[in-house]
C-alpha cells in the first residue's frame, strides 16, 4: 500500500538527514522525493550574477495576491524564499521584488514582463502561473501562446526564468475546477523551452498523499505558514541547484 | 437469476453498456488509481463512447418498433417521458452536488486556498444557480453525460422519424451537425464560466445517431464488415496503433519519445475527434466479430451483474454519478489510501448491481400474473 511505501521513504529520508548530522529541520519537515524538485534546465544568469556581481535579484510575477504576500499579517513563500537564500548565500546581496496583477490571467501578466526586465534587471523571473487561468477557464490554446511568449520575452532580455505552477487544492480540484489542461500546458512549455518548472502542484499533492500536511483542512490552523515556509525552502534549493551552486543529490530539501 | 431473455434481446448490448457504466463510475472518482483498469488508458476512445452508442442503438431499436407499430405521437410521447425522467434525475443529482460545494464553501476558513475559493463565489446568488441548473447551464463537473443524454432524448423523436424514413439522409444530417460542432465550435454554454459543455451535444449526437442508424438500417452493413477479414485486420491494426500511442500518455516523459508531428494528444473529446470515433467504431466491429449474439458466456452467472446494470442503465447511471461524488468526498474527507480507493470502487459497483437487481425485481412484480403469491 502507498501508506507503507511512503513511510519507508520518510524514514529513509529522516535517517539520511541524521546521518549527515545536519540539523536541517525545515528540510525534514518539507521532504519531497528529489525528482520532484530537480530543475530540468540551467539557471546561467543566476550563477553568473551570484559569482561575479555577488548579487541576486529576483522578480516574482503572480496573479494571486494571497499567495505572494497580499494577505495582511502573513508571511508567504517569497518572504521565506528570501530568508532561505540569504541564509544559504550570506555573502550575496539577495533582493526579491513581487509584481502582482490581482486575479488577472497570464496574458495580462505577460504585458508586465518586458518592463520588469528593463527596469528591475533581474537575474531571475519566477512566473507563478495557472491558478487564475484555471479559474477563468482561459482558452488553453491562448494560454499556451501566452506562456511561450512570456518565456521567450524573459530569455530575450537576458534573465533566467522559472515557472511555478498552481497549488494543489484537493477540494476545488475536480469538484469544480479541472486543472489538468493548464498543468499539462505548463509542463509542456517548461519541457520544450528548457525552463525549470517548480512543480508546486505535484509537491503539494505529494505532501497530501504522504500525510505530511493535511491540505483538506478547513480551518485557519497554521497550514498557510507551514506550506509557504516549505515552498520557500524548497524553492531556494531548487534555484541553487539550477544555478549549479548546490549538489543535485540532495534529499529533497 | 433472471428470466430467460426474449429471443430478440441482444445481451451484448446490455453487457457492454453495463461494462461502460462500471468504467464511467470508476473513472469519475477523483484520484482513483483503479481507473487504470478501464479502457481509456488503452486507446483513444473510452467508456463514454460505448455508453452513448449503445444508448442510441437501443433507443432506436425499442422506440423504432414502437413508432412503426403505434405511430409517431405515441413513440414520441414515450421518448419525451424518458427525457423527462432523465431531467428530474439530473436536478436531483445537481442538488446533491451543490449541497456538497456549499458545505465546503461555508465551512472554509483556510487562507491557503483563498484564490481557489474565489470559484465558489457564485454560490452567493442561489436564485441564479438554481435557475441555471434548471436551464441545464450549471452542470456537475465531470458528469455531463447525463445532460447530454437528456438533450439527445429530447430531440430523438425527430431523429428517429427521419431515420425510419431516410436513414442515409438522417446520418448525413447528423454528420453535418457534428462538423458544425467540431470545426465551428457550436456548443451550449455553461454557468458561471461561459465555457461549452464538455460533452458537446452537437458533436456527440453523431455517435448516438450512428447507433440509431446501425439499429435501423445498418444490420447488413455490419454483417458484411464483421465478416470481412480485411476490415477486421485493419481495425485490429488501428487499435494496436492507438494502444501504442496511448501508452505514451502514461508518463509525461514518454510523450517525448514521439516525433513532433505524431503528438496528437489530447484528442478533442468534447468535439468528438474523428480519431476517437474511428477508434470506437473499430473496437465495436472487432467486438461484434469476436462475440456473436449467442455467445455462451453471456448467459453465464458471471456476466449477469453487468447485464443487469446495462438493462437498467438510467437508474444505474444516475446512482453512479451520485456514488462517484460520494466516493470522491470520502477519499478527500477521510482517507485516499489505495485500499480506500479499492474499497469505494468495489462498494460503488456492488451498489450499482444491487440497484439493478432491485429494479429487475420491481419489474418482475409488475409482470407476474396477479394470482401468483409474492414471496
């Protein structure tokens, strides 16, 4: 059964952490199988900026304010990401900007990209994508073209890109929304354009199945902070691995 | 177990319709790994095609005879009565579905999914939601075979009238309507997204009509095709090719094996892609080639649960929609472990067989001579 398989994996992961004698508590709590957080595609600009200029400027583009810091009094994953990167790269100046167009589809965010690349000159653009388009049921063909254009626009202006897909939300998924065409599109584009995809959907789905977090919780019981902490931590390592600044054979964290 | 079938009843229809109902049920349970057993993973078409085709075939067979013997008005009225039953069943299921969404929306305080919950805002206007349900504009996610069936039955008197007089014209007209849907995107709209029906009735009527055509005028055609080794070989080759193609969808990595021009997925299911249609027709031909009408195993006790379900397809289908939602609810609220998936799948199938047996029993009550003691 899955239950046992997962728990064996978890035990193995915990043991590996212990063996490394590294008190990586966040990593342990956020465990996902390494292949889920393996960047397929290299982040050359990030590596270059970090080594040469000792700085790393990241812009996160999103249409979902409550997921990137729009909710009052809550820290969300960009904030945790920044902290995690600063901790891992103490000698590098890490800056994260967030650009939000509230509940606007990817096609609207696309119009932001050139300006962002010009004025903020980031080494890395993290494009959080999928939620709003699923909600609005954007035409999948149009969504595909938007993504292709966006990825090309970022590359053209000399920045690396990471696609970050939607959250896995077991209640709304299937009950009302069908994410799959949008997920498939995002995965396809990431694959063909060799842009690393941080597959938040699969990661959260893994946590839900493995019992790491109960995503069906209806209450405001700290799940938000836990998930965003883990996403921030995993994303930090994901970026570093993409830039070749961290071993790929980690234990997921 | 059941009474001997009458000479004319083709048990294959009941058997395969029953099978498609089981498959549809299993496929509609969210996150159910049991769905690996169903045919959708092994070729282009899936259980929905089987269900719609056989429904068209049986409807034409039953009501066609009625229309010939008792006239257009009587048969038409009977068909519309059936459509009405389907409509009432649909309203009933929608109420359960909306109650489930409302429950989630009402008790939801988790800020993690604030964005996703925006989708439930439409519930703040219940008067609109209810009206849209009645207008068939608010459909249960993943289960709009039922509204498709309603629409098809509602127009079936006209289709049948034409098919009985000029089957070729009827079929040609049906193909023209399909083309308007497939190439022109003609479809009904949904509330609140404005998206089209997943089972586009303008496209899917083609399969229903082909079923009706087969029952009325296609007997000789089917016999010739079924007995032609060339045709059957071509069908088998197509099925094997489709199977090979479909295996590449099992894993996103495998899709990369295919050369660019061969990447045809996802096939247009809403608009009834010709590749899907061809796949189903090939499958149907190979099936009638392999399984003669008097195949022994069809009367074996093992086949009876499926035949029972196929015979009471309306009731069983409605129950299965309800069950798949309940099963999804159980998997989300309690546990989605593999054994739970097996359990809810098996439990649902048993419930479907149980209902079908109950319906047969009710029917037999009506048919018994009054003096026989009901035990």
